[in-house]
C-alpha cells in the first residue's frame, strides 16, 4: 500500500469537507478499496472513514418504503427482521456477498459507489427501481449505474442512503465465480406496481444492466415457464477464463428462471 | 497398543501451540536490527535486461541496499542447480540452463527475480522497488511445452536446442510395439494433466542473518528439508561452508513439495545480509507465491493400451511431454521420469511397457514435485485409459481392473519397480461396498427424474514412497542419498528427546514419533520431545517429501531405539542381577521376565548417567544414533470411488460421495493418517474440478491470486468416507508404507471417470469447471 | 502517522503507526501477537480473522487507524487462562488442523459462526459459512467435524448454565 492519510469523519458534512484533501476517497467497509490499495492498484492520498457515522447506519421500513443507510453492513442487511419481512430477496442477496467476515464490514453504500461489474447490490437496486440518496440529491438507480466502476456520483458527493418501495415479488439468484465468489451471473427479478424488472450483474461488458428479453417475457406471465425457450444474446457479455459470453448468456436465462420460481414460491 | 502407543488415535501434542496462536513460523521471527526485503521481479515472460538503474531507489526513504545479480555474481554466488541427472536416450546429459539467483542478462518468466531491495520497513522496500529502473528488450515467449519444442519457437536457454532438456525412455519399445500390433483391442487417448500451484497457506519466507564477528550465517526458511538446503547452499551456491551456515525451518505452514527446493530468495537474503550488514527478512505475498513457487504437473501425453481377446493388458505405450518451466528446479528432472514412468504398470500385470518422456523449457514458473509428484500423472493416465477401455470393451470398470490385477508378490514390473506387498482386490471390494456401488443404477435413475446427470467413477492407484535405497537412486542419477537419521537421547530423569532429520509441516511428527517411543519404553508421550528442523541441533537428515517420514524417518528412529533398548537392558540386567535376555520393558518398567524384580524406567536412565554401577567397560550415558537406508521403495495402493451429480443447465458438478479405501501398511496413528488422506483428496478434487494455472500467450499468469485460481473451499467438498485394509510393508522394520500423497494421486481420475460417465463423453479437460462441463454438454447435443 | 489505541485481549494498548498500517501488522509487529497470520493479498484466505467489537473480520483488510477505539480479541486471547475455548478444544480433539497456519483464523471464524447460530449448526451451513477461510491441509473434513462438535458442546454448556440460573 502506498502512503495514505487517514481521517475519521464525525459527520457527513465533515466527510464532505475532508474529501477536498488531495485525491481523497471515502472509506466505508473497505472490502474492495483496501485490497485494491494493498496491491497498489488504488492510490488515494487520503481516506475519509464514514463507517462509524450513525446517520448512515440502519434500516427503516415504513409501510412498503424501505430506507437503508449507506454505511449499513451486508450482515446487518441480511439479518434485519423488518427487511426480511418487507423484502426478503434483498436480505437474501446480502447474505450471498463475499463471506461472513466480508459481510460484517462491507456496506451497501460502498458497494454501489464502487459499482463493480460483478457486485450484487447494483443488480438489486436496479431491479428494485431504488433511489440513491446523496448529501446533494436523489438519483434513480436507472440513472446511477454508468458502466464499469462508473456512477452518476459527482466529485465530493456522498451516498447517505438508498430507498425503495418493496415489490410484491422479488428474488435473486447468483452463480458465483468459483475462485473469487463474485457473481459470474446474478439476476435480480422483481414484480412491483410498475411491472417487472430483471437486472443482471456479473455478465455485462458495461456492468449491470436490465435484460429486455427477460423483462418482456415475464411481463406476459411472471412465471418460470415464460422463460422456457428464451434466448439471451451473448453480444455485449464478458468473456474470461472462467466463463465465455455464451456460457454467461445461458446462465442469465437459467438464473432468471430460478429467480422467478423463487419469487413465486 | 497402549493408549499412546502404535495404532492409537492420540490427539496431537503440537496442537496446543497452533490453537492458541503460539506457532512460530518464519514471518514470526524477529532478530535485532532486522530489515525487510522486496524483490523486483520481471514483468515480462522473456526479455533481455539492457540496463538496471538503482540510483533513484537507493535514495528513497529507509532504503539500506539495492542489490543486483551482477554484484551477486561478483561475490561468487553460484547458479541454482537441478540435483538429479537424467540422460537422454542418446546418452547425452540433460541440458541444464544457467539459473542465476538474480537474473543478470535475461529474464525467462514473469516473476524471475532481478533485484533485491532492503529497507527499514516492507512498505519502504516496496516503494523503492517501484523506483528501480530496468530497461528490458522484450523477446517472444512460449508457454506451451508442445509448442516450445517445435522448430522456430523462441529459444529460452543457450544450453538447450529447441528448448528440449532431455528425451528419455524406459521399458521395452520393441516388445510393446509388438503387443500393440497383435492386440485384439487397443485403447488410445490423449491425456492432459493440468498445471497446478501448490499453495501452502503459509507463503514462502526467508530470514538471512550474517554474524560478522563469527563470520557465520543463519537462515530461517520455510523448508521441508533444512539439511538439504544447507548442503546445496554450501556445496553449489557458495553461500558459506556448512559449518558456517545454520539453517532453521521452524513451524512451516504446509509444503506439498513446494518447500523442498532451494529458491533464489533464501540465497539472496543470506548474501544481502552480509552485503548490507543487517538481518534481512523476505516474506512472499500470495501473488508472488503464485508467480515464483515451483508449480506442479503440466504433462501432455498420448497412450496406447493393448488388450488380448480375454481383456488382459498386453502392452502399454506412452509418450509424454513435460513442461519444466523456465529453469530446472532442484528435483524437476526426476518427477516426470523415475517418479512417473516407473509407476505406469499401476496395479496391473502388464508384460510390456514403453514410455518416452521429453522435458521442455517454457517461459513459465519452474515446475517440480507437487504432492504426488509424477505418480498422480501416471495414475491419471492409466486410470483414465482403463476406464475408457472398459467402456470400449463393454465390460464393467471393476471387472476389467480385477482381471488385470497383480495378485502375487513380490512382483517385478517392466519399469524397474518391484512391488513387495499388496491386496488390490481387498481395496476395490472395500470401496465398492462403502459406496454401495451396486445401488448406483437406481440412484442414477432417481437423479434423472430430477433432471440431473449422475455418474460414478473409480480409480485404482499405486504409488511408491520412501524412495530408496540410496545406492539405487544414486545409480539413477540422484545427487543425494535418500536415507534418514535419528538420535534418541534418554535424559537422566528418563524423559526422551528424539532428534530427526524428518521435518514436520503439518504431518504431526511430534505426536506419531513420540507414540513410537511410547510403544517401546512406555514413557508417556508428554515426556518425549521431537526435535527437528535445525541443522545445529540435528545431524544431517534428508527431510520430508515423498511420504517418507514414516517409512524412512521412523524406521531410523526405530533403529536408534533398538540400540537404546539393548543398552538399557544391559544396565538393568546388571542392576537386577539378571540375565540380559530375561529383561523386558513394559509400561515404563524394566522387569525381569517371570519375576517380580523390576526397576522404573527412569532409574535405569539415571544409572546410565550417575555411572556409579555400570557393567564393566560400559560407557556412561544413554544416547544412540542411527541412519536408516531402506531396502526398497514402499508401495501404498488403494481404490477410490466418486459419485457425482451434474446440473445440465449450469454444468455444476456436485460430489455426492467420495470413498477412499487405502492400503498403507501398518499405521501409527489412524486419526493422523485419515487427515492426510482427507487433505490429499481435497487437492485431487481441486485438480479435477477447480484448479488450473493459466498463462496467456505472452506468458502472463492469469491465475495469480485467489480471485482467479480456485482453491477448494469447504463448500466445494463433501465429507469423505475413508478406510484402510492394510498389508504390512516387508521392506522396513515398522511395516509402514506412507500415506501423505495417496489422496492427491488416486482422486483425480475417480472424479473425471465419474463426470465422463455422467455425461457420456470420452474425455473432459481438468479442471472440469462448470463452464467446461456445460460446454461439453452443449457440444454433445450439437 | 496515526495514534492507535485499542483494547486487545482485555488489555489497553496504544501505538503510533503509519496510516497505511494494516490492523494485522499492528497486531503482529507492534504487539507481538503473531498468532494472526497473512496468507493472501486479496482478503480471501481468512488466516487473519480476529474479532473486532465482537465480530469476526479480516484484520488484513482494515487499517489499524480504522480500528482505533475498538475492542479486539485475537487467537491469543480466546482461551480462558489455561482452559481452552470449546472451539480450540474441538479442533484438537477432532484433528481439525495440520500445519496450523490457517487454524487461528478458522477458530476465530468458527466461534463467531457458532455465536450467530445459537439454534445449532448443520454440515451444509458450516461448509457454506467457511467460505472466507481456506485450508490446504485438512480437506475441511475434520474442521467441519470440530465446529459441529464445538457448537453442540457450547449449546449444551449454555443450556446447562441456563438451568443453573433457573
């Protein structure tokens, strides 16, 4: 790791101020950033630790509206009783991230700000039609994820929470990379008042995306059988030593089918 | 068997420190004034070094020294060597390319060490390492051994034409060709054995300390054989004469072969310590381990197996190309030859065998022994071929094997080995019973109803452990003897220290070796200390690899115990005024048989040291040493059966059950033996389903961290059903065969045989990852 | 530089370290607690697992400065004096370790796993929950056995205590 200056923010406003230092970066759970710094692939001059800010933590469920603080850990999302009732699919998804020790530290805000093309949360938020709340504005998930490791966040902007309306039905199915345990393909499907959404992570060359083919088929009938003969195009999908684009295309269809079956179960 | 004696399931003595955080590994060592080293490694697979500029790095904060290969050469440090001479079939010696501990003119693989940087902290050393400016001229690289020997391939070493190291053969070519020609059936296959990275959880590390006042070096290193390290560093690398070099291998966090070899880093740390005047510690990162640890396997072979009309094997012809990487590692040459081709008879009566082996340089990490070393490659080739033959011949895999089993011993194979004992039918029976082989058809039908493809596969392996005797291996080209040493020191209070040349890095020697002593003298194992891993404490020894610590290391201890026992009996007979022949030692008592006369063990020990009343002419003391050189290899064997279920939609293979039935000869501690089998099976399943080192065409290692190299996790594996049915080994006094590598040797073909059975295909590449399996299913459909 | 103060294994400790110092290095180098290991660079192997404020986390993926103010338990602080923690005892009894390098992290992860599953554990859960701990020696067979046994022993122990209290 290169030399770095560590700051512990005492408030969101303090964090925003500290972020003006050199090439500063926010540090939340650090589960992606610190490994990247250890291998010298990331070299921020300053780290602004927001993980202990109480304002950024916790899960609120009010009616169908769910709000999750940005520094809420994956473990806390997976284990929250209110959330497990309101949107069990999201709690389940959080329980599939990394491993138990990673889930204790990694946070929802950190995950979506990083927008790793194989991370789970981007698919969930996209499929849930969530809103990303920052210290400056609110951004719809559809507008937030902008390609590999890119988001709509502007310099100095800090995610404080995400919020969404719990859908009637939802599920997430993940096919893990055998080595890294990230998603080779993860499909999050929802059926809510605005219709069906199916978001795919791990597979797209430009990161998380909504599968038009799957959404169109499921709009006709939200049932695994509706995806029977579906052909997901391999074009635009990643190919690497673990999975070809064709294999990923197949997995998208399979995971989508299984997710719909789980959502209906 | 007493509660702590031979055969008892005794919990390990060494565990206390490991479960409380008290283990002491090289990285835990601190020497006053110690500084930290980082190696600058080649980012290119093949390049000339045009210029090295260290000025900027030297001026960085905390930097103590930035040293290059030129300086190392100037100080007379020698090149690394391969310690086993193999001659090509034309009589020419193997072509060993020069391997400088720090590259001077040329780099030959990504990770080749070029410069060492020593600084106050590791962070500073890394900062400075980035400031070292090396100008390279890139050359074309080749990573595939079959391509490297083709005309026009990049030339890696001046010493070798077409990157060929040797072209070696064994067996009777003419007889084998004749057998194939007159065969009723010939099964032909191409067999690829995938390249693996050993991945002991403790990364390699070295701490070199030069004491100027004494002109003496100490090296703490992650070694399976510290004495061999000292010998090689003294005799070949000119680090220091043996009496001026102490090598300590403290707790070592797994080896699996990768810590047998002497690598550049320990040599360079010792030299750098003298050069900089400070103790120098280097600890590998995991990616550094991936790049620079010796890899394993990487064979490409063709095989022809001939059968007569009764399905008896009449001949076996094998042609193998083995990738040895960019340099010849310490024992690299013997792995694809004497540890591989000599096992090609398997458990079968094969009248004619011929194997041709070409070893090849490529721009990849050096390849050497990894758990099993040659024997997994032989077993995989043979057992995949047997499976395919059974399918082609329309007979059951078990039946074909039984028909060809060797059933009388000793048995001389056409490829050197003389099997001393075994009962292959017993292992096969045990494994088939434990796996309910007969019920498989029903289970397959049930799985099909659930949309799953179920398959079953077996593998009957043989291996050779405790390579010996020294004179024989010497005649085959080995640069060292393969005996072991032991010293048994009975203290005046009756407690005992056993000094051994074996080295424990997970095998539990502190317990099993003590059990052997307990069996003999009845001394509680807590009163027996096993001393190992330090050249200042233990006289010359050969270390631990090739499953040799039981068969060879413990036999040496047994021999020393014989001497101690004889002397103790003499003393006791004198003190008890009895005949020496009537003295027996039982449960810590030294007794006169058939009488009530006895002495506690400690009194005999005390008498040896007070020396007030010893038999006339006897030297005081009770301490004996022994060297043991076995008469033969040992031949563990067994049968493994795996049953898998495949999800055709995703290609995921679930291992429903894995059964191992082994013959290890006599067993000291069944719990520890089972643990060895479990670990070996996990590595074998890893090879079959998960692991594979993958270089791209330019020589970059794409699987250089756990993000891309799939290590077996708990969730990837089932619990294993293991059992043993043992025939004692007649070649050593304890009847032990060895159990360290069997799991890794026997399991890959059992898995692949099951997968190909499930899919109805002839072959599938290892690792049979979900994507590979899915592709095979798709290819079959189209 | 950062001033770091922690409670480690019940003792207040402090030190001044470079900001880039990882917690694992602070534990190993500043406090001499070398039972916590480093086995990879990518936060996957789990040899570095310690408890920070009651949760099992990877000390190689946390700055010492980040941990300042926290309460930490390492493998050295798990036993109650001479009395082994039930998980330590089970690892020994069931031969859940060979070379010992992954063991401290395994044990720290296992104690946390058991605490998170007071209702008890089954084999599948134990295997899934060990995703962040890699062992190269044991094939996990005896590790799984040890954790299941410890979980049982601890729930019996807890029930026993509850009975006593009642």
